C-alpha cells in the first residue's frame, strides 16, 4: 500500500474510533443526566417548563436546519465536485450520509409529534421514553451523517488531489 493510501486509511480508522468514543461518551452523559420522574397533569406550563419546551423546539429546529444544509452540501459536491464514480466507496458514503440526514429529519418530526401528544394529554416530562429516544436518535443520526459526509468529502478531495498530482498526457 502506498504512503498516501495508508495515511488516508489511518485517518479513517482514527476518525471512526474517535466518533464511536464520542458517541459512547455522550450516551453515558445523557444516561446519567436523565431522570425517570413523571410529572403530574398540568393545565399550563410554568415559566421553567416553557423555557425547557422552547429549548427543545429550538434544538430540534437547529438540527433540522443543519441536516438540510448537509444535504445541500452533499448535493453540491456530487453535482459540482469531482466526478465520483457510480457505486464507488465514496458514492456509498454519500448515500449513507444522506440517509442518516433524512433519518435525523424524520426523528425530528417524530419528536415534534411526541411533544404535541404530550401537551395534548396535559402532562409535561421531557424525559419520557417516547420523547427521549427520538431526541437522541435525531442527534445521533445527524452526528453519523456528519461523520460520513466528512469521510466522503475527504475521499472526494483526496481523489481530486491525487488526480491533479498525476496528470495524464493528452494525445499521443
């Protein structure tokens, strides 16, 4: 294996190991911070509950916006970037990244529906499993989409750099 290819492979291994460690760390922190307390029925939200609700909606909106931007960046790189061969490893990374971003958008919508249902039932607990798992799934799907996008961009840019450093002689 050539030096640039082994360096790229080493980078990918470190990237994925660091991502797994980060995800496990965040999951552990979330597990330690989450409670399983059930709130009594409420007819209106207190100011603290309203701020918590607004913060969750803002986070949901932020992740949705970032996923949309990531999908736009993927589209831009696929259309205007270097030519990515069909069914190459880079193309599979792009498709996986887009799939994770779409899953994150779906989980964001499910979280929104769970919040509406919780309020309809006149209860407020953001740590309910119906809301907690989709919040976490939305974040982790987005995080995975970003990592896969980074790997795709790295491979695409690395392939272009390699192609530019080894130009073929045109015409014989």
